[in-house]
């Protein structure tokens, strides 16, 4: 490897985004943010780095394995580079906006950095767009989070969307009062996550039949909820299932064509969430487009006293794979010495103008070299072949 190639080398999981992809991503972000803004969500902008004792406390503990740490040379305190923006927004709500009227609607867009990627998302730096609804425990809030996420994705051209609902509190409600070691708990959770009915039968004890029935119930939301109604669930578990049914009905009332599925035992990827959660997928697109759900906002600031909150985070890398590439821009080459008002008029008509900085022998050749689709020749637009 020569010296130039060595200098251009980037760490694993990090990459440059070049034209036109970088501009396309920025336009996608603004379209999604405008959907949130139109529904009353106000934008916030947390810092890239903050002290780890607030970033990783309370619910933030779940993000500790994903977080880069560094020493602040000014305060001599440890800081973390954010691996997720949701908890930062929750901190803002619990501190700087603690006296703002509830429910509080906030939105955000920015980059996050994680210690390592995974098989589905090897990238370590990922763009996020999201919204948080803080201060309401109502089912209507859950439904609003789901429908807003769907609307934002559809606004940028995502099709064939599926919303996969889950309820991380459902299985613990079924297992409550059944003593088991932490190791057995982990093994059972692993078996449920991997849909291993044989292992669930061995590890589930008196709840085995119910847990296996839940495994088999996963599928279209209406069918899954109907199957769960036939089970004899503990009161707390039945309440969780009823909450999912209520949210499904509310989402259907707003978006009758929404494709909803429900997996009663799914828990993977919801590090700090509880209550109803959801994951967004699109047909033939690798990885999830986003995740969302219930969490206690501000618990990383005041442990044990978090506000009820729900929201979602959308992942730009997956979204860009799910939508059409940008249309070719109309770029007009303006010869050196042309009057400035000519280019100004063209920009007002929607053209991108590229000014020649020196006289060109052949305007058409120079226009093509500069990536322009047209050139201004004798005061008229001329297509470049």
C-alpha cells in the first residue's frame, strides 16, 4: 500500500459519503423532519459528546457496551460519544425543558458512533432521524409514534412497509413468581429470541406450554392477538396483550392499510425499552429501517422517576437502500464572463448553475467535464450529449 492509499484508509465500519449521495441523504433527512414538524414536533440538537455519568446512567446503562469513551482534557471527567440520540433527548426533556407543557413533542437528526457494528449493520457511524413523545402514557401516544414513523418513511418513497410490534413486558409477566437462576433466565430468553421451541420446553418450567403457544402465535397482528385471547394468561400479561390490541385498533383507524405483525416474545434490540415496541421493515431491504417504543424518559437523570415516553429512531443507511436513487440534477454550465443576472434567473427557474472560472475553448466539452447536463450558449440552454 502506497503512502497516499495509507492516508486515505479509514477505520473499519467508517466511510466517506460522496456526491451525489451526501446531498441525497441531506434532502431525505429534511423531508422526514418536515413530516414531524407538521405534526407539532420541535427540533432539538444534542451534542456529539457528553459526560458519561449522565449519558450512561439509568436506562443509558444498556448503551454502555456500544459507547466510545474519552477523557475531557478541560474538566478531567470521562465523556462518551453518543451511540444513540433518544436518551439525550430524554435528558433535555428532564432538565432544560422540565417545565415545558406535557406531552412534549421533540424531533432530532444526527450521527451516532458505536464501538462495533453487527452482522446486519456493519457500519459503526450511522445517521439517525427520530421523534419522541414525552409525558403521556396513553395508547394514543403509542399509536402516534407508529403512524408518524410510517408517514415519515412513506414521505421519502419507502414502499412495502411492515410494522412488527412487540411487548417486552409480556414474557416477564408470565414468568413472574417462577423462581429461576439468572443463567436459566438468560438461556430461556435466548431460546425465545431464536424461536427454539425445544429449548423453551426444557427451560420454561410451568410456563412452557404458554410460552410455546406465544412462539406459534407470532404473525399478522390480528391473528396473533386472536390466538392470545384463547390463552389463559396471568392478569399482567393479559393487560399487556390488551394494550397491544388497543394500539393496533388506533393505528388501523388512522392508516387502514398499514401492515402490522405482532411477535409476543421478541425482545432483541430494545436495550432500554419496555411496554409496546415496534420495528419497521421494507420488503427486500437488508436490516430494519427503524425501531421505537416505550421507555422511561429522564431515568438517566433521576433514576426511578422517569416520565412515560414513546418514540422512534429511523436509520438512514437502511432508508437510503429502500428508496429510489436521486434523479439527475439539471446542471447548467455558465461560460466565463456571462452576466451574473443570467445565472440568477436560471437558479430561480430551478437550475443548478456551475460558473466557468476561466475562458473555455469548447463550452460543450467543458460543460461535460464539469458534470453539467446543459450549457448556456449564445444566451440559450443547450443539452450536452
